[in-house]
């Protein structure tokens, strides 16, 4: 028996025009007013799957790994690890998480696997027992990034994940770590090989759509734009 829980991570503020693309500001500012810097709030949510005695987490959000100057530059709202607090609120400690599926390795989806920034301390993973699933294409993009999204990757993260010896690079539509009841779809519009995880549920499958669902007024699920349907389900 599986249960699904949407869990909030750190928030972020980014330029509204960049988020809404070709939609004119006169239209999107009616849905969500920007601040004085033309930024809109983004919710970074993860989906927790309680699957029998396992805890699977889809995405990790942006986390709090940035040093203060970069946290300000990228509009990260909180300086503490909101995801860890939110998990605690539903009875999950970092050591309880068994598998983390990362749709891709941009920092707003993968930064939450790192501990919060501390002066003089090297980055470290916050989930000590977790195994990780990343698509092969997304992994290759992270280790050989394009100039267009080079700044979206976290230096040293791929090495930290590799060093766990609990990393699976998924080449097909299934995962050995996840087993039955999970299936991957892929999209290359946002970034090559972005994984969309389909979770088999009693009333039909649920797909965690990562960065592919545009904003919709009044709804706050998922991982990307604004007060809207964002990366989620």
C-alpha cells in the first residue's frame, strides 16, 4: 500500500518574466503580483511515497546549500533547511529516507540533498542512508553541461553521489532500486533526459511532472513556477 505526501522545501524568488516566458506581464501579474525586483515566489515541493516499509522521495528542492551571497543572488528565501523540517513534521528523519529520485540535477531540484551551508564546512549529503536514482542523460548533462545551463549545476554534487556507492543511473523506463510499481517517462524540452516518475496507485498512476507543468492560478503543487502547478503531481 502506497501513500503520497506533498512536502514543502525552501522557497525561491525569480524573475517573473523569465518564468512566464511569452506571456505578457500585464497578464501574469494578475495571477501573481511580483515584488519590487519583478520576482515571483516559487514553491519547491517534493513528493514523499510511503511504500510499505520504504520511504521514497521524488526530488529534493533547492535546499539551503548556497552561501549567503549566492542565496541572495538566486532568491532563496530561507537560510535553514526547510525540507528537513517539513519531513520531520510528517514523522520522517533524514536517516529514514531510502530512495531519492532526482528528475535532473539542476540546483533547484537537487540542492536539497545537501546539508545547509555552514561557514568553513565542506558540502555533505543530508540523507545518510538514501540511495539515489538519476537518469543517464541528466547525469551526462551534469558532468558535461552546456554553456546555457552550466550555472544550474552544483560543483561536486556528482562526486558526492558517486561516493555513496548507492547511485543508480537509469537508462530505461524502470529502476532496479525502485522495483515494481514505478515507471519513468522522459522529456528533453527543459533539459536532456528529464525523468517524469510514474507511481502506480490503487486508483490509477500518478506522474510527478518535474519542470513541465505551467503555473495555474491558486494552486501550489510541485517544483516550479509561481503560485501554480509546478513540478509535481
